[in-house]
C-alpha cells in the first residue's frame, strides 16, 4: 500500500514533466498548444466581425454614425440646437403670408412727419421702441403690433407695426430710420414682405 502510494507520487510528477517536455519537443503539440490561445481569439473576433455585417445589414450603417458620433460629441450642443431651429423655422412657416408691398422709408423729422412730429408713433410708442426698428402700415389691413419681415430692413428680422399715416394705404409700408439721410438712402422699393398672422 505505502509502496504503491509512493510510487504513484513519484511517477505522477514525472509524467507531468514528461508531458510538458514532450509538448515542447513535439512541434505538432507545440503548435497545437500555441495556436489555440491566439487563433481562437482572433478567429472568434474575425468571425464576429464577419457575421455582424453579413447577418445584419443594418450594422454597416450604424457603425458609420457611431464613427461620426465621436466627432459631433464635441459639438453635441450644436446638433440639438440645429434640430429645434429646423422645427422653429418650420413652425412659423404657416404663420405668415408673403405680400408684395411698396416699402418707403421715413424718419421722425418734420419733413417726414410734419411740423408736429414729436417722436411718438400713432400707436403711442416712442420712435425708439424696438430699437427704432418698426414700420408704419395701413392698420385696417395690418393692426398695430403685427409683425412684418422686410428684406433688407432690421436684418430681415420681424418688426412690429407701430405707426400709420393718412398716405399709408393698402399694400404700403413705411420703414422707420433714425435719420433722414438713412431714410432717403432707402428710398422706396417694392418688396415681398412676410406678414405674420400672430
Ligand atoms: Zn425724415
């Protein structure tokens, strides 16, 4: 019993060392041992990559946005801002109508507004209201505070109707300028203006 136990103890380490030696000595076994760790991982990775695009056609498209995603991540504020801006531009689109109007310029001087010019518009607001960017209109068609976009005036941003006049009838607008020279420089021109419903 004891002899057999000792014999086994002695032999078992010897057999293990022999197996290791034989493994290194034998090129076939060495290749078998070396290949599986490297080859299995690479083959598995390749298989996963090959299976992905082949099995799912969507993946080729999804990696592209993901590849682009890291670039916009720095611009993430821009992307969300661009989408609302598109929605915002789409939203007011049905709110205005384009109207061809004769747009003349004027200022607060007595030549433009008569002797009693006091710098107060017909709406009661000062000519300084809205940064002195406003228009006079036929209030029967465009009531006070109607917002109008006039190409070339106020950078194309909407301005309110704050003034009116006896001579301002129908499709006519008078854009206000802080000086008579600027008003004369504008002169009078027919323009396609946007009249906002609200
Ligand atoms: Zn003037």
